[in-house]
C-alpha cells in the first residue's frame, strides 16, 4: 500500500516517539488475567484511569498535526491496540470503548475512509506485523505432524509459552474485531496469515480462547478457500479440533463453547463436502451423534448444556431433513423429559421450555408421518408444561407456542390425539383435571 493511495503522511509526526510511548502504556497488564470474583484490584483501577488519559493524549496528537500524524507502522499499531478495548472485557469500560472508537474514527477521517475501509485496507499488514509474531507456529501445520495425525499430540507447553497470552493481553480480542470489520475478499486474500493463529486458538487448552477461536473460525469459513486447507489436510485438522470441543459439556462455560462449536462444525462440514453426498451425510450424522445424542446422555443433567443442545436441534433437523427420523425415539424422549421439568426463575433455566417447545414444533414438521407412536408422550408433556406455565403466569410466548403445537399434533395425529385425551379424562389424570 502506497502512502499516496492511502493519504498517509510521508513524514513521521513530530510526536512520533511520544505516540509509541503512549501505545506501550496501553499494553494490558497481567493483573487482568487473574481469575477472581473479588472487586477490581487497585492496580486495575489505576490502569483503567491511565487508559483514559493516554487515549485522550493520542487523540490530541492526531488533532494537532493530522497531515503528518500517520505513517503505516504507527497507523497499524494504533488500530490493533485500540481494537483490544472495543469489547466488553475486564481491561475496558463503556467510556474507554467510546474513546477507542472515537480514536479509530479520527484516524479514518484523516484517511478519508470509513473505519471498516481503513481496517480492511490495513488488515494484511496488521496480521503480518502485529499478530503473526505473537503466535508460535502450530505443530499441526507441519507435514510430518499431519502425517501422524491422531498419534501425535501438541504438548501443553506450546500453548502456555505464547506471547499473545503473556506479553500482549487482549491480542485475541483485537484479532477477532479486525476480522469482523473486513470484507470476505480480504479475509480470503489473507488466509495464510489467518489460519495459523486460528488453529492455535481452536486447539488451545483454555476454554475461553477455544471459544473465541471457534467464533473466529465460523466468521472466516465463508471466506476461506477450503481447497487450500484440503491440500494441507487442515480441513480435517480443524474438524478434529472442533469435534473435541463437543466433549465440553460440564458447566455453563463449557456450554458456551459447545454452542458455537455445534454451529461451526456444521458450517465446516458444509464447506468440506457437497451437500447431500454420502460423505456429507456421514459427517453430519457423526456430528449429530457426538454433539446432540451423546450430549444428552453425557452432559444433559446440566441445565445450561441441555439448553444448548435443545436450541441446536432445529438446526440439525433442517440440515438432515427426513434422515433425522431414525433418531425420533431419542429426540422425543429427551424433549418430553425436558418439557416436564419445573419452570425455574434462574437465568440458565428460564428459557429452556420455550426452546424445547420450538424444537418439538420443528420435529413434528419433519417427522409427522411417524408420530402416531409418540402422540401420548408428546401430549402428556405439553399438558404438564401448560399447567406449570398457567401456575407461573406471564409466559405468553410459551403458551401461544404450546397451543400451536397442539393444533399441529391434532392435524397430524387426528383420532389418535383425541383417543389419548379421552384416556386421560377417563383416568381423571391430575394433569388433565388441572
């Protein structure tokens, strides 16, 4: 990129050295990596206060001499450094996020570009100069390692001794933001710079970094040239890394990783194989069994994990179509079991009944020819949650959906449904009588 085409001043600003010093002061200290529920330590508070002053001084420098304020290296550093503060992270605040956004807007105005255009223009240089040096080359990128895939593993020391974890805290936040701001064509062009750090993140031992890595992968998949990954067998490397993510199903934190992984691995499979081919069906089924079926049996007792699995069922039903009917028994069992759970007020459990009802509606629409055998189970579960929701009150969305499901069941099952209602009345079932 030439300085003329980018409107970047040919000279260093008079306060260039001061600008570099200010950017160093914006390096996030290690105190923000501490896992603690206590109030923010005083050193953290002091740092947040200093960030405000530093960003204001940087803005002043660019205001006083805009024609010389930017050379390419300084511009890239300011973009990448500011990007670390643009998300809801411990080392930022709403006010700091606003200051960082204003600083980037100021730079883009100097260049007569939008912020997105500016980042898009500089992405390759940012990846090459700011991000690449922070990530050690992943062993999975080496030919010998890929040749023995499944037999060799990456030593944990590889993940611990990474500059982006210790020397440049917030780099992952900035990496993700920069990719979110750029065009699909630029991501494709920069693929060889994006894939290595992405693989490191997805394969990391720390769930927080894994989750961000999977989110970035999902963002990049539509733009990445999958044929280039296939030549290096990296499509399979990513597939295996995502498959391992499906085994995280013990708590709410792991549930978040499971959620993004289920969507992303399906996205990857759709990129790897032509849809509706044998290879595609086998991979989708494998993901369904690992993520949904095994998820219920091995992690379904955790309400957050169960919520995630249920929320993803319509996605898999729509993807698999009638092919999913062979798992009808398992799905009906788990969905009706969930629908009968008490309605809770806690954050993790408050939406699970609505999510379950949505999945049941999707299941009926796909599997209606085979539903006669499950009419009793579905009707009983609907009546149980109906009674519970009436007692709870203020659940209009759920109630309306239950009515819609009942009408759908009546359309599909007809006489069978009326027979089941008659049996419940004759038994004076407490659910029906309520």
